[in-house]
């Protein structure tokens, strides 16, 4: 087990950390089976160190049927054999810690995978049994129970109910799944379920894991008592009640669970951190992030900000204010494994609803890639200068665009298959990384890649960008190196540019300044020493789509 003494101490390491999300199956493949693995991560520790991040967050690394890219967990206290062993995992922690990099893992508590021993036991056990009570089983309506219990729609469409065959071979009860049928929802009123997750958190904390990202953290507790079953059609935040009494999401009781987790986190030194993935109304985010609960909650607001300075400013003000009230720090996110890469998003006309845009335009996208990349770099540089922590997604440091032309038959995302009329897929941001200019999977591994890499990936490869002045990768390295020296008290103040609404400019207490030009005309730089700009200056001025730091 990992000897992580050298990383104890600083309890607050996460407050302004740069966290790099690894999607393990698409990061690096050590054995050529086309699937990234733990030894692949180990082989890239140097890369991560040189990049200059503070922590990695691993998307699920557990045994899984991969019905939803690993978010269908079959065993919470093990490593997927395709990814490696527990010994490999320990070695990975050891190596990362030795290089000053903390480790966050994903916890998926709303549902298990359908091959989990508990779900299999529930299928074998009779109606009303304790084994069934760990999940959400209900009788169907109609004479023979053939009509689903409610019209609840799954997040991946179409229905959230699947009927099982009873052990005696007859058609039987139905179970609820907010996501795919391979992801049965747990019944969080069941004490065994609660106990089991505490054990899981202890298991990984004992192995030296520093923190947790909590998947769909707002959905665990549901109002299903006395035959009540929600009939909602689809998951739309605007339909979710604001007062904690919604049937499905963000119910007040969910906070009891996280308070019990916090007690366990605090048994460790330093206390384990956690960050909630809670798609709730912004004013309902604070309790998840309180010091009595998870400590942080993702603020996804910048994902929808587009290239709009007024919106970005108000999002920054709001989230910094809320975090301060809660005694926590906010989290800046532009990309992750669920959304279209921000270099592509920002190359679309502002205000594009990118979920709607995707399916009719996949092969004819109309993306201005150069503008998208310039804006992506400028936005990332802006966010890296704000107080709070920043979550980066693997490949964004290479400036990767979304891969939009994956043939339908090679798609893996259940969201693509289960919503044929929407046709949205998350696979385009999950394509194995290009490490080299050549080789069967561009250095991803000695074999192929589980999702096809487009030809243009060659120019975005680590090899093509390393040591190249002006490359996205070298910009990220420089930004992160400088940031680690510049980071200071969690305060900022805007510098107003009364005559130019297209500029966002702010200062940190130590004199660190960030200025972004959202307009098309070059802007004069403020006083100070220029440290780094996301694009070269234009005649000594800050050009369009550019951020600069000064001190
Ligand atoms: C979260 C994950 C997503 C997954 C879903 C169900 O939103 O980020 O990838 O499909 O939860 O677990
Ligand atoms: Ca592999």
C-alpha cells in the first residue's frame, strides 16, 4: 500500500488545485488491447508532472460491463481486470504521490452496474426480499403487471423502468434506472446501501486516495414512499423544485448521507476531499459544498457561458461569492467526458445550443476551429487566474477538437443508442489520446484504439507539440508552471474598462493580473510586466480572442 507520508500536511491542497481528469480507457494503453489502463497511466507520470497539475481525477476504474463507459460499476472495491490490478493501482498512487500529484477517484452511488453481486442476488431473490430492497423494484400496473409502474423517462431515454423475469421464469417486477437499464438505481433508504458506501470510501482512503468525485450526487434520495412514483418526462432542471421537496432530485435528505461521509473523510490526515457532480439550481449548490459535507461542488456555469464577457463576469462573481459564504472554493470547468470539447464549442456561433446542434450537423458542423481554439485557450487562461480550483479534461492541453465523424456503428455511448431521435453522443470527446505522430494508435498503445482516432489527431499529438513554441501544450505547461508560483489569497478585484465592454480584466492581491480581449479590435495592455499571453501580441497590443497575464 502507498506510503504517502510525503503528501500529508496541507489540508487545503484542493482549494486552488488544478485537477486533470483522466478517462482511463482513453488515456494510455500499456498492453495493446486498445483500452487504456493503469500501467498506461503509470507510464505517463512524467508527462503529468511536466504538465504541472496538482491532482488527477480518474473516471471509474472499477470492474464494469462498460454499458456506460464504466459508470455502471460492478464492484466498488476492485480494479477492472482490463485496466489492471489493485497492485497496479497502488503503484500508480505511489508514483503519482512521489511526483507531488494527488489522486481523486470517481464514486458512483446512485446506481450500480447490473452485474453487481447485489443486483444479481436481487434478481434471484423473491419479490419483497431484503435483496430486492437494496434496489427500487415495483410491481407493474395492469392485470398481469405488464404496464410499467410509471411514465418516468430515463436520462438516456426512453423509459426508466425495465421488467425482469422472475426466478421461476415468469415475467415479473420492474426496477427503476434513471440511466441505462444496466444501471439499476440503489434504494438509499436501505441501511445496508449506506453502510456499503462508507466501506468503499474507507477502502480507497486506506489505499491513499486523496479525494472523490461524486457522480450524480443530487439523485440518491427519492420520494417513492406509499406507492408514490414520479411521472416526470425526462431530466430537465427547470422542472426540478427549488425547495428540496422534488420527488427525484436534490431532496433535502440527501445531505444526511454526505454528512456521514464527511465524518469518514475527516478520519484521515489530511482529510479526504470530495466534489459533487450535482446538476441542481445554482442556489441549491452550497450545502453540497459545505465543510460538513463534500467540501466542493462542481460549478458548470462556464460551460454554458459561451464567448460572452458579461455572462462570464456575472458567473465568476456569483460563484466566488457563494463559495466564500460557504467557506469553500469554487470549481471552474470547461470540458469533461460528458460534453463537446470547448475548442469546438467556442468555434460555433455564440448561443448555439450544442446538444441540439450536434445531431443534424455532426458531419457538416460549420465549426471555426481556429477561432474555437484561440477562444478555448483564452478562456482557460482566464479561469486559471481566478480564485478557486480548475478541472481540466485530458486532451484539452493538446487543443483537441471534438471528433465529430465517428461512424454510428463505432459509437459506444448509450445516450446515442437510446435516444435515436436526439442522436447525441459523448464519444467524440472520449477518443484515445494522440501521443505520437505515427504508430497504429498514435502512441496511445502498441495496438489499436477502442474508438477511432481521426487523421487530424496527428498534428495535435504530444510529439508534434512538445518543445514547439506557440503550441497549445507548451502554453498549458507555461500557464501551470507560472500559476503555481503566482497563486495567492483567494481574492480578486475587477479593473473596469468603462469604454470597452469587450474586456475582462482583474487583479489578484499579489498584483497578478489577467486581461482578456473578447472583441475584434486590439486592446492596449495595462501597466505591468507581461508574463504570458495565449496568442502573440499584435503590434504590442492584446489581439482578439486572447488572454494575457501581467504582474
Ligand atoms: C454522470 C457521468 C456520466 C454518466 C452518468 C451516469 O453524469 O458524468 O458520464 O453517464 O453520471 O452515471
Ligand atoms: Ca490495455
